[in-house]
C-alpha cells in the first residue's frame, strides 16, 4: 500500500472516523483476513487510534469492513507509521486485494461506550 499525505477533512470536531472496504483477490479471503488480524494487533502501537475494528461482510466473505476512530487529525496522520503497522500493512500489497481500498471519511456524533 502506498502511504499518502492525508488532507484536512474540515470536520468541526476533535475525533475522526473512517470506514474502509477491502476486497480480497480471488481465492485470497482467508489470507487477507489473516493479514488484517495482524494489522489489528499492530494497531496497539498507535496511541491515538481508539477503535480499529474489522468485520467480514455477511453477504460476501471476500469483503472486509474496517471501522476506525482516531482521537484527532494528528492521530490519523501518523496511522501506519510505526514499524509493526508498516510491516503488517505491507502484506496487503502482496496480491491479497482485488483493488485499492474504498475509504469514506466520517464525522462521528453518537457512540455507545465511547466518549466523543
């Protein structure tokens, strides 16, 4: 995966959320799920990453949905920069995905169990 400089998203809030969709290449769903599991474990090194949750789509096992919640824009800006996360994210570039992830930036406004 190529790391890109993330722009300011213009949200009038401190926390930033996003939803990402990863689609496995043909026959690679189990390997993608294993790589994502490694990424979730590596996310422990990111202090500003509050939620990093992955789920398999119940209608299509080749699709993984990610929900991410960051304390602020600075935390999002350093996402993926630690050694463990760089290594884990690097596995995604090895033909596991059918294409680039689809990422949607979100403005969180209500959560149970999380303070916004």
